[in-house]
């Protein structure tokens, strides 16, 4: 009986590790230059990315204005992520911010606020 428990435990651990490996195999990263200017932009963008299908994590470096997104390549792609950034009100590489979303941003998050 103890042998069956050990085999069962081994099979369970094996399947778990294979599932984790399969998930990592689709993981991709994209770096997107944004028009973000402040910490509120960081919070807004990272929160918006959390709701995007396939996005595993995102981090905005405010100083460089670069958003790094880790995503599942089977569920989304860099163009969809750029579109999502644009729909949040920020430029995403060569994709301009959607005007309606941009107009809803706080004043401190608008491009002019970051121009010194």
C-alpha cells in the first residue's frame, strides 16, 4: 500500500512540474516605450495590464517611460498589448494614445505635465 502512495505522489509531482514547465514555455516579454510621466501613470498602466488576457505581469519604469510586460504568447501578442496601453490613454511605441482615454487622465499624467 505504501508503494502505491509513493507512486501516486510521484505521479502527482511529475504532472505538477510538467504543467509549470508548459506554462513557462509560452512566456514572452515585450518592452514598450510609453508617454507615462509620473507614479500615478505607473499605477494606472500596471493596473490596466493586470486585466488584459494573457498578461502575467507588468512593470513601468517611470524614468525611462518603458513598460515591461510578461505575457503568454498563446493568449496575446505585443500588438494587442500596445493597443491596450493606447486604450488606457498612453502612447505605446508608435501607437498613439486614444484621445478619449487620454482626456480622462489626471492632469499630472498628461504629456505636457512631463515636459520641462
